C-alpha cells in the first residue's frame, strides 16, 4: 500500500480545502464585480457624466438611445478623426441626430 488511511484522509482534506478556498476566491471576485455595476447604476442620472473622448463602448451604452452599434460608431469616429472638439460634434456620428443629442447632451463631457 502506498499511503496509509490517515495519509489519504490528510490528502483529501488538503484538496477539499484548496477547492473551497478557490470557490470563495471566485465567488468574492464575482460579487465585487456585481457590486461595482450595482453601485454605478445607483448614481443619479444627472451625476453620471460620460467623457465621449475616452468612454468605452459599455460606458457609452449607458446614454439614452445609444446602443452597441452607435457606441461603436462613436469610438470608431474618434479613432479616425481624433477627439471631439465640442459635445455637439457627436452629431457628426452617423445615427446621432438632433433628437438623440438633446437627450444625451447633459450627460456628455469632453474631459
């Protein structure tokens, strides 16, 4: 026999502790990500400013009437043309007209 009964139990115990520890690590990591998303969503709308010159697609999607397609167009536009010089320049992006601009203008910033 390679291991005694006590040694086998000790090995099983160590493996079980490692698995439980890894489980807690990933659970805690998932919870903190969920908390960050929850915390961001609980900021009042008027306080959530989005820098259209630096925002990610995910941040841009938080704006009214801006979905994944328009968010990607905004990012592509600034990559091809450089940073927006004024907030109103966002209307140069295909699909963002006057109505959409009026809905988002209070939440967008250049800094």
